[in-house]
């Protein structure tokens, strides 16, 4: 599977642009702020129906314009898939496959497997647990639509339970029976989500360790540790034990929506004890493991987006990464960089077909 062509209209800093791609390696080079990352984000948008970098959809519209359109042509299983995503201010976003409108964006997830590696991934290390949960959930959801639907339903019930807790506090009442209905639903969904995450990480962590050893030449030892309340007790018991706390806080304080994934180097938090180069190696190993996992589960090679690959990495680590992705296990690759000569030297050494786009 690969992206043959993309057209953007009023997307971020682009008024109008069209790019036709090589089936193997494509490089966007130019100064910072010129729009290299924006093209990668447009590709991500087609695969996921949303921006990787900006959750507020309307902010992806070019300044002083009223709408954006991103249109892509993919080759998948010897047939063309036309994906179009558009948004007009004040209206709902539109996502179409071969001119047919999606009623639910969740139906599109997984059609175009894609992995992005970006400096913005550092949020996985420095931000709170929600960012790391989203990473786990996004990988599983690409391959399991049932999991995605359970996740959406779980979040909906959490919102309803939180609204009920606020209502109790405002009106100085408490209805245990009404609350127990939500608790039962959360217990069933929470257990299924926990088991799926547990199973995923059992498969995923060995792949991550393998890639990390390749990138660093086994010079560092790192760990991914799944943290969840459900290892000790089921959701129902947790909710019942924490009802006084939840009433005081007016929100649900326990459950799978509080799970975390601890990133460690030598069993210490990499956020505090890892250098910038070590943190970036960790994140690239994480994303390459995501690529490998999705490929094995789906039977398709995901598109791989490398945003600013050379940032904060020494030449040895960069050469190792290029060596890893330069084999038949990987499909189409997109790279952004600020130095044309450096980029061309790296891609020439792969002996693969490539295109370089000067922006």
C-alpha cells in the first residue's frame, strides 16, 4: 500500500499544492517554518481523519480562509482508494472514501495504516498519563474496531457518571441505585479494555525492546511498564471503595481511564534520567515497534512518516535507523529535514527509488 498523490487547499500555510509520490522514499526539505511538517500532517489527516499536531480542527484552516480540503489517492490491494477530508468553518468535518461519505469517522480507522515519528512525540514522555493511554489506544484501535467502540462507550459512561456526581453535589442528594447502574456498565467495559491493553503490551513490549537494542547497539536498558488499578481489583470494587472520594471530587477517580505506561531507563523515569538523545531513541523504538505490530496484525506495511529525523540524534543512531527501515519489511517512507545535502546522502545510501521535494 502507498500514497500516490495528495492535493491540499487552504491547509495550514498552503493555499494550494499537489504532490505525486514515489512508492518507496519521499523527502521534504527546506528551512524551518516552510511547511514540511504540514504536508506530513496532511497525510496523517487522510489516514486518521484528524491532525496529529493540532486537535482543534478549525485551526488547520489557512488564516483568512473559510475551509480546507485534503485529497489523497492511495494504492491498496491493487485498487485505488480516494480519501477526502474537508472542513468549513461552522460546519462538521467531512470524510469521504471513494466519494462516499462516512457516517462515523471510527469506520475509517485502520483502512490506511500509518505511523508518524515526530519531535512532538516527546509529549509522550513529558505530558500526563492521558497522552500515553492515547498512544496505546490508537495502536489497538487501528486493528480492532470493537475495542474502539468499547472505548468510546466507556468514555461516554464516565462523562455521564461524572455529571451525576456533580448533580449530587449541587443538589445535596445521593442516589446509590442510579450510580450503581453506571458502575455495572463501567465494570464490564473496563475489564474488556484492561484485558485488551494487557494482551497488547505483552505482544508489543518484546518488539519495542528489540528495536531499541538495534538503534542503540544494546548500549542501554529500557522498560515499558503498564500501570493499572485493575491489576489488584476489578472496576466495580474500585468504584465502590472510592465513592466518598468521587463524591468529594465530583468525578470518577479510578478505572482504566487512569491507566498509565511508565517509560524507564535502567528502571528510572526516562523523563528525569534520560538525555535528549536517549529519549528520542526510546520514542523512535516505540514507534518502530508500533509499525511492526500493525504490520504483523494487519498483513499490510504501514506508511511511515519521519518528521525531522536528524533532530537530537548523533550520526551513529541516524545511520542505524536508516539501516533498519531500509529493507523489505518497510514500505513507503516520508522524511522531512532542513538540510538537502544531508538528506540526499542518506537516501542515496539506501539504493531505493526516491523523490526529493524542495519547499
